[in-house]
C-alpha cells in the first residue's frame, strides 16, 4: 500500500498551534495590507468591457486567434470556445474613451478575424454592471462559506460550525490575498476557484472533526488536546494523500493549461496547500477555546440510552 505519511504518527499538532496561529495571522496581515494598498486587479467581467460572440463553419484555432487579437494591442483578451470548437466568445477590456472607441475596437476585431464568421452577439458591458457582478460574486462566496458553517453546526455541534466557518473563511481570504499580491486577474473564474476551494477545505476539515467527535464518544479522558492530536494523526495520511492527488490533477492544468487556466489553477494549488495546513493545525485547535464538547456528546448518549 502506498503511504506518503507513516501509519502511526505521533505529531504534537496542538503543542505547535501557536506557531500555526502566528503563520495564519501573518498571512491575514499580508492579505489585508495588499488589499488596502494594491487592491484586486479586476478582469473584464468586473471592470466592464466588450463581448463578441461569433460562429464559424469550421473549427476555430483558439490559440492562433488569441495571438492575432493580442497583436491589436487592445488590452486584455479572453477567448472561450463552444459548439465543438466552431463558436468562440471574445472578451476585450473596455477601451479608453467613449462609445466611438468601443465600436472602433469591435471593428478592428472583425477585420482581424476576416470573413466567414457569423457574429451572433456584440455587447459593451459598462463599469456599473461590472461592479454589480463583483459585489454579487463576493457575497455569493461569503454566504456559501456561512452556509457551510451552519450545516456543520447542525450536523455536529455549534462549536464545530464556528471553527469550520473561521478556517474556511481564512482559506478563502488568503487566496484572495494571493490574487492581490501577485496582481492576478480577478474575474468570474476566480470566484469559481474560491467556491471550489471552500468545498475542498470543508471536506478536509470535516473528516478531522468527525474523527474527533467519534473519539469523544469513546474515550474516557477529559484531555481534549490529546483527543485532537490523536484524531489529526489518525487522519493525517488521508489528508496528505487527498492533497497530493488533487495537486497531481492540477499541475498539468497549471503548466499546460495556457493563460486562461493559469490563474485558476494557481489559486487552487495555493488554496489547497493553505487549506490542508488550516485543517491540520488551525481548525481543530480552535475547539480548545470554546465551551467543552464532551458534555454535549455525553448528554446525547445519555438521552439515547434512556
């Protein structure tokens, strides 16, 4: 059997929690400072821009078309194919100036693409709509994390719900910080990456919490630190294996996926690394600073026995 982590580890995760909390605080401070100074490099979806949807009687070589349109020096260009490669969605950043400049950019795109295309849709997205999409995307991410915490609180106990909400929110915010520090394009694909990361981080943490709950029901010791260490060590192999296999799937997208998938893949790779760290070191240790869990579990068992 392949094992990346020894079967019987005895790492003192709780004892190292202050180092973990310090590193977490450092990441959060860097995120806040970067967002305050640099902000986010909003993409076309959120800044507004030009949208062109075209159809061709043949399969479109998206790579060649992207190079041709980039050579026009119209700023950021995003392409997405559909209909088995015969359709293409082109997004250009909003041009400096008024409506004439936007129409001029559309005309340059049409001339560069040449004859034979059926233009299904040409739209100019204003900055007001872009700001609305930006706010809606952030709110959707926040409420998704909040809903995850509420669900875990109902399925486990409220202490677990608060811990997983804070840990998942931390992972999402630190990933937003990556976009800000590196000035990566933040667009609707980035929101999809954040939502994917929230689900992944929750899955990792729930496995650890489920083992803690199971051990609280079986163990007679009142030492929660010992219970947390045992639970994290017992699930460590699974946690690491899940992270590594996910990384194996993401690395080809990061290396060979091209410009379109690079930001998405990089954000997920970073988020999975941070999420694994928070699941192992941060989330479980938060339970030490909440009301005791054992009384709740014993009360449930007493009711079931009665």
